[in-house]
């Protein structure tokens, strides 16, 4: 096999499977994570700006310059291990450092990402997560007082994960410093690869949760528009049976509503599609943790069912409502176009009947004119023949008046027959002409 025998994308697609490995972490350690997304048209953003922003962070710590064409990057920034990834709509930064801060979830732990550097990011911060990984005490109940201090009691979810290899806790709330907190307590002897996978799934869970819930804001905006258009569409459909309103006027009103619905569908289709994809990833990340209940606490699946899934159902409901209204407007347009066609057919039938009446009148007028033409032509023909035959009539002693009287019916008959023959030839020529 030679290089010419290989598909040009074979190696790049295979390498993509290994491009974003989970970090290998030893407990205790701390992870800080951020995701940035441009507010508008993030999928078509200038990705070179993301690389430049990453390079500025690397330059502060003397790290190697990132490859401008790469979608992922990893390097050590002092004590921190930095992982950077570029996704369809956002970029992520994850920094891992051994040990725990003196104060739990100390905001200064996130100083690896300076505030002024964050302010210069091409996008806006969509996720910021701080995860503390510690050793689980021999008696797991000993961590409960700490969890009650770190997280809100009414929303905390605390679960065993990966066949009770670790305890994960979080309340999905943003603290005063802008971080969403998670605590991970691993049993002694838990492998670094397993710890890294737990941390990776938690940051992905939060990132894709935030990205999927962007569809909720779009759904609310869309529902306001649909609440406005729904009565208009109902009035148009109900008014279709009103014969006093011209069908073409009703059709124009319906086309106006349909155009606004189609515009809304174009504006929201990408976001709703992305929301469904991100929701599937969130569900996958929760399932991958293989959680079990910890000391009667709330599970992640229960939290998602109560707090997250209603938002996703709202987005899905808005999308379905938009599609239903588009279908209604399309069916109404078909019915209205049929009514307009029937109305136009009736108008055309009336026009044809009027044209037939006009043609009949024209035919009668033509016959009248033809009769007058026969008389006029005969009059002049009799006069000419009278002058021409007058010498002969005098030779035979016939008076001119008798001659004219005798010629008149003959001339009229000849002229009439000549006119009939001309008409017959004209009709024959029309029948033989190609259409």
C-alpha cells in the first residue's frame, strides 16, 4: 500500500479519536475550567482569534506557541497543566494543579485565567467550573458537614459514581466569584485515569448543559412571536369562509403570516438542532458516571429531571409549535389557493360567456353588413350593366327600366353566390392553417 492508495482523510479522522484524551490526575488536586462562546453566529466565527487569545495566555508563562490550525492544545503553564479545545460554537480552557487551596474553592485558584485576559476573549464566558478533588475518608459520612457548607441544601446532588469509586457533589449554582463548584472525593488507590475521566465528564456536563439551555431563551422569544401570530392565523383561517372578503386579499394576509413563520424557522432551526444535540451529550455524560445514591441524597438524574429537562421540553415544545403553525399555514394556503382558483375560474367563465355574446353580436352585425354589401354591390353592378346593355336594349326596342328590372334579381343572386363562395374559401383556409 502506498500513500496514493489511502483516503486523504483516513489518518486525520483516526487521529481525531485520540485528539482529546482525558487528563490523568492524582488526588488531591484542583481543576478550573472555562468555556467562551461568541454571542452571535459562533459556528462561523474567525477561529484564528481564538488561537491568538490562547497564544497570549501561553506567552505569559513562556509556554510553546500553539499551532494556528490545531483544534486542541496542551502545555504546562508553571504548576498548571493546560488543555485547550476548539469546538463548533465555543472554546474551552481547563487548568489542573496538584493540591487544594487553603480556603475551599478559593477564587484565587482561577487566577491562571486573569480577569483582563478573560475580558479580551473573542467570546463571552458561557461556563466557569471549579472542581476540588480530595481523598474520601474511611467514613464517607464525614464529608457531609463540608458539603453543607459549600453547597445549597435545597439543590445539592450527591452521588456515588463509577461503582462507588468516588463521591461527586454539586448544586449547579454560580458562587459570588462566578464559579460553579463541584467536589469530588475519591477512594484511596483510585487510578489517575479514572479521576481524570470523572473531572472531564463533570466539566463537559456543565458546558453542554449551559450550551443546551441557550435554546430556552430562544424558545421564550419564539413563544412570544407565536403568541402574536397564532390569533392572526386563526382569524385568517376562520375568515376563509367569508364570501364578502376577496380571496386574494385573504391570501396576501396569509402569506404575510407565513413569511414571518418561515423567517422564525430559519432563525431558530440551528439553535434548536444544537440544543437537541447538546441535551443528548448531557444525558450521555450523566449516564457515563454510572451514579448510585449516596446516603439518601439527591441524584444527578433526579436533579436533571426536576430542573433541567423542563427547560429542554420548553425548547422542544416551542420548536414543535412552530412546525405545527407552519403546517397549518401551509394547509390554509393550499385551501385558499384552491378557493382563489375557483374564483378565478368563475371569473374566466363569465368572461368567456361575455366573449361568446360579443362574438354572436359581431356575427349578426357581420351578416347585416354582408346583406348591405350585397345590396350596394348589386346596385352598382346593375347600374354598370344597365349602361353597358342600354344600346343593345334600344336596338331590340326594350326600355331601359325593363332591362334594369330584369337584371336586378340576376345581379343580386350572382353577388350573393360570389360572397358565399368567398366565405367558404376563407373558412377552408382557416381550417387548413396550422395552430
